[in-house]
C-alpha cells in the first residue's frame, strides 16, 4: 500500500491572485476553480494516471480568514530553465514577488523571495544550458 503526492495546498486571502502569480512563475494553467479555491498545474490529473506513476503535484490555493503569522515551515524552490538566476529574480519581481530576509545571510547561491501574499520561496541556481 502506498500514497502519491498529488497536490500542495496553500492557505491565502486571494486564491485568484496567487493562482495567477504562480501560473506565470511556473507556466501552469488553472485546472479547477471552486467557491474559495483555485487549483493550478502542468497537467490535469486523472485517477488512472496517478495510480500508474508519480506525477508532478498541483497547487491548490484555498481562501482562509487568517493572515500569515510566521516564516513558512514549508516553501517552494524554483530553478530557472532558460535564463540566469538574476534574470529570473528580475522577472519575478516584475510579477509581484519581493526579496525577503529570513536570516539566510549573504553570499548564498539562492535568493529568498515572497509571493504577493508573503509566502516565502527560493530561486535556486539556473538549469539553463551554458553557452
């Protein structure tokens, strides 16, 4: 008996705002909407495909009344695939992200950022092919 990692849920105030932000970051699409939630992903999961093999999880943004109160205990890491880390940080700033200091210090190979609702995430080294 086993389980699959099928989705990651993110509590937020504005599911539409965060879904749009993360769709732009990850090149995902909205795959489901409900009264207080939006689900995005790179594919639309079916039970058969999930049972057959591990697939990339979806992100589900769920509206909650309370705000974020502390540093996230779980966060996403993203890696640029077609540009430098610096170029990706600039792009994400243009989408509404901010740089944040969570005590990481200077000289790190990653950049800590926050989405429009303050959820931390890291931009790691680029995976773009070198010339």
